[in-house]
C-alpha cells in the first residue's frame, strides 16, 4: 500500500499575505482559493513540479502562525533555485553543504563540490515565519 503526502497545512496569520508570498514570490501555482463562509477559507498552492501541495486559510488549523518549521523542498540544481527565488524577491540564505561524507550535522559554505545528492541546502521563510529548507537532489 502506498502512502503519499498530498497536502501539508501551514498556519498563517494573514491568508492574503501568504497567498501573495507563495504565488508571487515563491512561484507556487494557485490551485484553489475557496471561501464559502467568512470563517472558513482554503487556499491551496503547489510548488513547481511537485506532486504534493500546501494549504493555508481560515478554520484549517489551530497551530500558531509560523510554527511549521523545516519543511523540505527538493530541487535538481540548488544554485538555480537560489537564483530563481532571489530574483522573485524571496530572502534566501546562502547555499551551504554537508561538511563531510560521514556527516555529523556540520555545514560549510557553498555548493557541495561533488554535487552529492541531498548534500547542498538553502533556507527561506514565509512572512509568518514558517520555514523551508531547499535541498539539492540532482
């Protein structure tokens, strides 16, 4: 039996601000913006090339805005991802990579010189402080 992640829910304080960030800045596709009542709204966006989506809105979660930490995105080229996000106005960290093949949790600046899968990273946060780690998976 397959268990696939389809949707992750992010807690946000301002739905319209989050919508603008994820669509206009991060480049996610808008799938749904549905508000049948003043107290319930679902916005669903999908990262480019992803099979899983992200949702946020009103009445979806009681988690504190910004409390979704260390969500991962995988990209084939970390330098291209850094350039694309930066060009769209997203404040991204510098690229870093695992310090060694027998990784002990330490990082050094720049792209992994061997371009090992899952070895190079960058980070960004949405306006509420939900954080994303972008990881290279060539």
